[in-house]
């Protein structure tokens, strides 16, 4: 039996969620807005445009279009300076264990990320060749929780949505997987990700037996 295994990138495969947070926090503070780590959960999985819209709304601020574009570019430049130094050491624990097992079992694997920097990061950490398909922020018009990103990935893998399994660290992403009628596996905090079908703190908690079950289900 072949299942489609779809991985989010930031906060699932690599620990870049912290870099997004640092870059948004700096930008927000520069324009006189502050936000908490709890509010930051709402930025996870969400596109660059939507993230800035949220931050501005938290600060009750409206700005002209050109300034909006400038701020997005500024945040991305700052973010790029963090990821410039990335290498394999930033792959999260036991991600290779899971990818290697799925490859051994000949299971199709796709990325399903909101980030426009996803391909670059996968190359930096040397994982790009593990993926049969990559769908990222350049390929979609609707942000998670819309299921578009995952439905596109399923189409590329030629697996029906019901037979796809999504690994996600964000609430928006878990909702997107659920909206796509896929099995959702939350990676992170049980309270934040309670809408997922399963939640694990990280991949070290995911056993080969569990993966086998998912394939055979
Ligand atoms: C998601 C991150 O994967 O990508 C979000 O969780 C981020 O925090 C989004 O805003 C867009 O990323 P980028 O790299 O295109 O700005
Ligand atoms: Mg994520």
C-alpha cells in the first residue's frame, strides 16, 4: 500500500520557526508593536503577507502598500541572514530516521510548506533529494488553513487525499490537513495542536511501528 507522506518544513523538519519568530519580533518592535510567544503561534504556518497583516492588526496600525512591501522585504532579509548559516546540524531529531524508513518502504514523500524559502532550505540541509515533490509558498495562492498546499502535494504524488498523512507544527497547518481530509499529525504542544489526529512532541516519539501502521491502515 502506498500512502502520501507530506511534511511541513519550518518547525517540523528544521528548527526555523525560531528564526521566523526572531525576525518578525525585531521588525514589529522597530515599528512600535510587540507580541507574545502565544500570539506567535498564530504566525506559524501562515504566509508572509498574512503574518504582517496580523502583526499590524495587533498594533492597530494601517500602512500604505509600498511600506507594507518594504517591511516584508526587510523581514525576509533578516530571516535570510539567519538561514544563510544553516546546515545538516539543524535538521530536527529523528527526522532522517523517519524519512529513511519511508524511502525504504517506497512511500511517496512531499513537502507542503507556506514558505517561499523552502527549496533553498531543503538544499542547504541536504534533504532535497529525499522528496518526490515539493509544494511551497511560490506554488499556492491560498494560505493554510486552506488545504490548497496539501491537495497540490497529493496531486503531485498521485495519492488520494484520504491516503495522505501530514506532519505539521502549526494549528493553521493541522486545520489545513483536516480540511484536505488527510490524517493530521501534530508535532509540538498537545494543547496548541489538539485538533490533530495524533500529536507528538517531536519525531523521537514516533516509532517505526507507528509508521508501519499508518502505511498498512
Ligand atoms: C511558514 C512559517 O512555514 O512559512 C511561517 O511557519 C512563515 O512562519 C511562512 O511566515 C512564510 O515563509 P517565508 O519564508 O515565505 O517568509
Ligand atoms: Mg511549520
